[in-house]
C-alpha cells in the first residue's frame, strides 16, 4: 500500500509542478520550491510612494475645483443663457403687493 501512496504522491507532485529531491536534475532546487515559483513566475516589487506623490493624490485637480464651485452655486449653469427681459418679469413677480 505504501508504494501506491508514493506513486500517487509522485503523480500529484508532477501535476502540480513540484520537483522532488529524488528526481535528480542539473538545476536542483533548494528550500522545496516548485518549478512554477522559480522558473515561470515573475516577481513584482511595487516601489513605495514618495511624499510628493501622496500629496499630489490628495490635492484636487482644477476640474475638481470647478465642479465643486459650480455645485455650490447652481445658477452658474443657466446664468449665461438668461435673458434680460426675463429679469424684468422676475422682478415684477417677486415684488410684494402694496395693497
């Protein structure tokens, strides 16, 4: 039964790409690494952000400032299309009655 376990273990190791110590090859792996992690996987190390990059991330862009300002003053969306004749009508309509 032990030989069946060994064969199953060897089969699984081969399928998973794990190189066993008794498989003698020219480039022996140490520390029990698999073939995948040593030969085919690229290592990516992300550089740490600088203080300048961090501050730039916090400061809003010019577009963000304009969008915020327009949200504070919604009349800026329609004031450019406003007709002066409407101003007279709006003033009359808004005037309290003196009666």
